[in-house]
């Protein structure tokens, strides 16, 4: 053992001795800094969402059609008592005239999730170009990463009120819906 | 420790990596996009409902959702209601025709049908009734300019049909029916496409 090695042994021994002697009166501790960055991530299961109005009985209006294939997954760390929201808006395209497209989130699935998963709004939002809240009070949490983990989204597409029925036209269109998990300090 | 070239190169790379990783725009991981496909099919559906309170013989033939056939007699009268649902392509309309699809009228008998306006139980752009039509084996328009609309389903919804026979006594329905030669009228809804 070299010189430095011996010195360290002596130093450690001394330290051990000192802490043993004083341990009844002092609490020894290291100042350990654990840094958890605040972050949020959002993704979907990329389920294709296709809504097609069904053919009604002769004389009947087209009725609502719904799709619940899409799940939204998040991971979130927030500081203190802050929270985040999941919002949705249409970023491209528009809902065909005479019809409305609504969206509502189910509570997060419980199989692979944990933490403060928030509360979905009770009333479906009518999708528009403006962000609207789907899930509120998301704190530090994770939803799981499986295909059917997370917040199940139900799209409902239906004719607007009867006064606008004549505006409906046969069409095949795509729209882009953007889901956002907000910054924790935006609330 | 820092005097060899390999280490210097390694440290330089590390420094460069950190510089680049911090100056790259932060990824927008708080946003995700979904494509939604919305399909409105073109719709042209027709049906008729007959008020069963009157002793009549009628037959319903479902040759397709856009076509229905009704066997009529001098007693059919005004008990028939035409219901339809329509969703049109941009710039197009649907229209309904009627023709005698089975049976032959005696030469001295004329069969007219009066088509009422829509009674307003549905919504949308209802078709325009052309009123009184003399039926023949050639399809004639009875309701035109149907946009996207629905009449409602059932009796007293849509357009009321009233058949009027000129010289009905010449037409022996019982005999015709037994011979399989009863008069049948087919209503067809078609797009102007």
C-alpha cells in the first residue's frame, strides 16, 4: 500500500471514530442534490380514426356515429402544487358544414398508470380551431405506454341542429386534431 | 491525464455535443397530432307507408333502397305517404320519378297521382312537388330539387300521394290481380349526377 493509501485509511478510520463518538448528539448527513426536471410528454396510440355516417332508414336523418379507438398517453412531473391540462383543437381542415364533431376523454386507464392523472371534463367539447380543455388537474403521473393505456378519447360526429341539415353534403375529408399537455405554470 | 491527444479529442467532442444539444430547438413533446377522417356518403332512400285502416291491397317491393313499388287499386285513394332521406354531393340534387312498372290500364282508363308538398315533419332542403302527374310506363318526375333532407318516417310524414282514376269501372281489379296483371307503380329516387 502506498503513502496515499495509508493516509486515506487513517482519514477514514478517524472519521468513523469521530462519527461513532458523536453520533448520539449529532446527525451526520451528506448534502445530496437530487435533480428532477419538470417535464411533460404526450403521445397517442396512433389509432386510425375514421367516422362514416351510416345510411338511415328512408325518411330518417343520418344519426350520430362515434369512435373510441384513440388513447392519449402522457408522462408528467410538476413542481409544488401546480398542474397541467390536456387540451385539443383542430389545426388543419374543418368539420363538414351542417355537422358537429365532439370529443370527450375517459378517466385514465388504471392498468399501467400511476400518480395524479387528473379529471376529464364531464361535457364533450365541440372541436374547433381554439384549444379546449379535455382533462384537468394532471400533476405528476404516467399513463402507461400500451396501445390501450391512457385517456380513451371518444369522438362523436353528428348532424348539427335540423335547421342546418340542408348544409350537409356528401364529402370525404381529413382534419388534424392537436392534443397539447400544457405547461405546469399556465394554470 | 490531459496530455494525450486521444483524451483531448474526446473532451472536445463532448463539449461540442453539449453545445449542440443545448442550442438545438427544444422538441415539442407536449403536442401530438391525430388525423381524423370524416365521410358523409351520398344518400338517396325512398319508402312509402300506407294507412292500413282502409281495406286495400298493397305490396311492397324492395328493389333497392332507391326504388319502391306499390300495387294500387281504385281503393288505394289518398292513403299513401312517400318518405325519403337524401344527402347530395355539392351542386347536385336528387329527384323522384314514378312510372307504371307492372300491369296494363284499359285504353279508356287514366290514372293520375297528386303529390302533395312535404308536410314538414323532417328537416333540410325538401323537394318540390310537381303536383298532378298522369302515370305511364315511362318515368316522370314527381318531386325535384331534393337537397340534403329527411321527411321523417311513417304516416303523415313526407308527401301524401292521392291516386285518381278516370273511368275506374273499366278496370276490373279483381280479375287483373288474379291474372297477375295488377297495376304497380314504382317510385325511384335518383341523383342529378
